[in-house]
């Protein structure tokens, strides 16, 4: 008899006996025991997003696979090592700021404590049948609320205020067709994201035409402003002329000022920090 146990929880994961014909221990992965669902496990599976944010999405009905009775435990409050390594930022602290911090601050008035949001009588989507679920959890009914419709349905906006874009790359790992650059488009109001992958930066013009023809114009939407940084492939005259023909103004930020194009920059930072946190924890 051969058993495979989890070194942390000491639980038996796989169990099998010796096959006399091959003299091998043959494991059937279909008999693999399901791990216990915790907030930390969901945090690792869903791209190392905020643990409290995952529970908030669960309460709003945006995540369907999370048990309704799941709560934060003492183990879930610990700092994730992968997040600490991937999301940390090195910044020097000037001496003037240190002096201001050490000085005792005088408050004119005491700040009022913030009241937490309490969700009452909220019916959630029950998760997949599990042996660990109680009868109360299985008896919950399904309610398609506003948050779920907002997350699953593409917003059909006729007048789009602004679309931001930026290019990342080149990457060391190539795509299936040799793509080494990534270009993202994001709507400023709805934060809806359109990803494109390309072999060279020259594909930025084709990506923009495809987005306008297949999405915005097909829906009858009009984009008022198109924002990007001062990259050479994004300021080309052919792209500006094409957008002008679609009644879209172009605006680009000054060099070394990514904060002026903050919406797409923040989106890229979230995506790449999640990927960097997943790699060491894989």
C-alpha cells in the first residue's frame, strides 16, 4: 500500500496498491481529494488579488464558486510571501519627510470612524456541490443582481468619453505566433479592457482599426478622445488621420509622465504584478 500525504495538513491525498503485472503503484488522479476551500487558497487561484476584495465580490455575486459561509481566519490574515516579493516598490524616503513624520501632529478635529457596509438579506449563488457544505448552504437560492449583470454583460455605451492605450514588451517568452508585444485598450468610464498581442510595434495601427471597426462602430458607439503616451508607433500620422475620420480626438502625455496615462498604466501594473506573484508560488 502506498499513500501520498500533504506535508502541512498530514491529510492523505492519494492511496493505491501495488500492481502485480507492472510492479508499479498506479494512481488515479480522479480520486484526488478536494482541498479545503480557504480565503488564502482563493487568493492564490485568482491571481493573488486582495483577500478582502474577493469576499466583497462574493457578497456582490461576482464570484459563484466561493462558499457563502467562508470567512477570514487568523491564517488568512498573514502576509502572502509571493505578493510581498512581486508587488513591493523601492522608494527612497527624503530626510525632510522623515522630519515631518517624527513631529507630533495636531488634529483640529477628531476624524469620524467609517461605518462598514453591511449586506442584509443578500441571496448568493450557491457553489458546486461539496461534501463539506451544510444543508443551509445548499438551500440558498439564486439571485442575479445588478453587480452580476454588470460583470457578465458587455456595457453598450453609445458615447464613450475616453479610451486609453499603452504597449508593453518585448517579452522573453514568445506567443504561439511569435508575439512579443502586448497592447491594451481600456475605456475610462467602464474600465472594460481589450487586449491585443503582436509581433512588432507596427501592429498598433491594425489593432486600433480592428477595435474601432469590430467593436465601437459595430455597436454604434462614438469615442470622443483617444489617450496614449508619446511612443513613436502610437503618434504616427496614419493612426491620427484614421481616428480623425472617426471623429475621435487624440491626446498624448509628455515624456516620463506615466501618471498622465494612469488608467491603462494601473491596469497593466495589476496584470503583471498578478503574473509575477503567481510564478514564484506555482
